[in-house]
């Protein structure tokens, strides 16, 4: 990871001083760095401990393009904070933030093209397309509050799981480009982990423990997540009307939001959602079980456990 950070910093460099100042700010406020970790651990799992220069490039491309999407997201959401720090648009305004996002996107594309890594570029390009589609599908459905369980899974697969799937496919493809079966297995592994990760995130909205974000945010934003979808589909018609009315017309009333959370808990929405999350976790573990024991397999299993047991 230390070697990767140096290479990642180099991949962002520009002749424009303002850009270098902003990219320096970005690099120094990185998150948990789970994405590059997935790339390296999967590469080592597949190749019995080997990591190639292509693996570093793959991880850098993922981070460059992912960072570009985050910078643009903060502009779209008019968000002033990212991971507890000021966002790029809060410090440098929207115009500069959009241009910085475009710059990072182009750097990611060129890093792949200049080295002939077209197979790696295809993996991340598919992920970016799906992430955009997932966001737009959620916006389209949110207006009508008619999301089925199947549509919910498709939204979270595209919005969240596709990027983790891309990281795992990227790791495998960087060291075993000819082995399409292993690349697909690892892509699926990443998808299942990503699904479990997002379902856990959606459960936080119904958790009263200190998790670093207030509860009820999804309800206030009229986001249809699995605990609510399950409850809407299983309760009596009058309760269903009360729930929909609460989300549409009383979503800023704190007392009413608390009542909705309590209702969802009482009617099995949380238990059902936890069961589904564990099903995805089990599918991810089943794929890892096909590989021989190694420190990399152990580390990946630990990440899968962390995904569903984390408290933030």
C-alpha cells in the first residue's frame, strides 16, 4: 500500500500548480482504501502472492476514476463535507471541482491507454456506466415510491456493488488476463461483498448506536431501502397507506420518522434485511472456499466479516 500510494500520487501530477495543490489535498484525506486493498489481495490470491506493475496501475486507475466520481457527486449533491473534511467544491467552488473531476477521469483513462491495459480499462468503464445508471434508476423510482425488492437489488448492485466487483476483477485480470473463469469468479465475489456492504449501510438508518451519522436520513430523503420495502410488502393495506403517507408528507417530522423506524423494526423489516445481507456474505465466502488457504484468502475473509459487522 505504501508503494501504491507513491505511484498513485505520481499518477495525479500536473504542470498546473492549482491542480497539484488540490490533488495533494485529495491524497492526504483518503478513506479506508478498501478498493486498492481488494485489487492487491485478489491479485495475490489468484497468483500465489505475485503482484505485477499492471496490478499497481489497475489499482491507481480504480482510485483515479472513483475519486473523479466522488468529486462530481459532491457537486451534484451540493455537499460541503467528504469523510469529515471539506469537499473540493466547498473549498474551490463547483466550476473548479467539476474540472478537477474531469482531469482525474482523463488521467485514469490515459494511464490505461498509455500502457495498453485495455482489458483493465474495460472493467472500470463498465463499472462507471453502471454506477451512473444505478443513481439515475434510484432517482426515477424515488419519485413514485414503488420500488420492488428486485429493483432495489438492481439499484444497489449498480450503485455500490459494481465498483467492488470491478476492483476484484481488476486484481485477477492484472495477473491472469487469460483466465476469464477466475476473473468472472472474483468479479462475482466482489459483487456479493458490495451487496452485503450496501445492505449493511441501509441498516444503519435504523440503528440507534453511535455510528457517525444520524438515523432516519434515508426516510427523510424518501430513499426506499430493503427494511422499508419488505415492511410495505407484508403489512395490511391501512398500515401501508400510513407508511407511504409518512414518507411522502411527514418525512421531516422527527417524531413521525421515529415512529416509522419503530414500525419497520416491529414488523420484521430489520430481521429480514439482516438475513438477506448474510446470504450475500455466504455467497462471497463460498467463492473464496474454492481457493487454497493463504494469508490473502484469510485477509479477504476478514474483510467480508468486517463488511457486515462494522459499526460505521
